[in-house]
């Protein structure tokens, strides 16, 4: 259900994209065609690299260009932190812990009290923010108009949010969000790919080590997870041997 809001100032030039409570799930045929065209035009071919969520078994991926498309539509989380699309809470039990809890009115009110930006607010609101950052666009060989035609998906928002959160958290304090976003923009306003990679790697590694605390019986899954991540991004994520996980296995 939807609560009609007063239009936020940041959405003065809103794009009127229809967004459901769980965000824009796919690019669609037209969006896929736009993405292919932009990747061909793009001067930085790494923009075609596909990134997963930090919890890498989750079936959400986005190209680096799609992630840049999210980053270039805001500078401060105050531009998208207030959301007005919620799910009906009557079908949820308090002990239910799944992604639907993050879409409720109660979760949004809690985030506002804590002064935190929500993952769900990003993927609900950013699709209707215009791409305005010409310097970020130029740093990958494109223009503001190029990016304006590319839809913003839930997956792209979630992958970027993982890098901003440096964890799987769905809530980040406003100040921390803005500071970490700034670290993904280099000198001259260009997209700093290294800044994004570091944030995403922290998110992935911290999540993997979080699994460690389930005990030795499940530690094999940590080994497999690190091996999978290393095979996927060998230059970014060390393997189980390099991280000393086999030694840890022997003492837990």
C-alpha cells in the first residue's frame, strides 16, 4: 500500500518511474538495450564487470556501470532517505526475519529515529532521481544524458549499498553513508573504483567471518565461501590458504 507524500525537494525533477515496495526488479528489454549501447560507448571497459551481493549466494547482480548509475544520482542520503511505499504488516509475525521486514512502516520509523539511511529507501527512491553528476559520467566516457536513459534496479542499489555499509546491514547512519559515498569519488569528481572495491570487499569478508561464529561444524561453509569468492575475484579477495583459514579450522 502507498501513502501519498508531499513531493520531496530532491525529486523536483523526478522521472515518474513506477516503483513497487521491493524496487525495480529488472532493466526490462529497453533497459538491457540501453545498457549494451552504453557499454559499447564507454571508454572504461571494466564498467562491464558484473558484481554480486556481498552475500554472494543471493541472486542479485549488476554491472559496474549500473552501480555508477546509482552513485551519480545523489550526493547526500538526505536526497532519498524518506520513503512512502510500505508493505502490509498484517501478514508478518514479529519473529519473521526476511527482506519483507525492511519494507514495513515500523522499520522506516525506527530508521528515522536512529538517524539511519535504509537500503530499501535507496532502491525505492533513487530510480526517480535524475542523474546529475557530469564529472562521474565523464570519468567513464559517458554523459549525463547517457546515464539518464539507464534504469536504476534494486540489484544495483543493493550491491552499492553493500559497499557503503561494509556489511550486510540495511541501516547506516546518515553521516557514515555520506562519508563512504565521498570515498567512492576521487579527485576531480571522477568515480573511484578502488574506493568501491574496498568497501565491497570489507562487506564480503566481514560477512564470511560472521559465519565463523556458528562453530566448527559449519566452518567448512566459510572455507567454501572464501574459495568461491577468491575464484570470482582473485585479484581482490585472497584464498583460504592465504587468509590462514585452514589453520583456524584446526583450532576451532
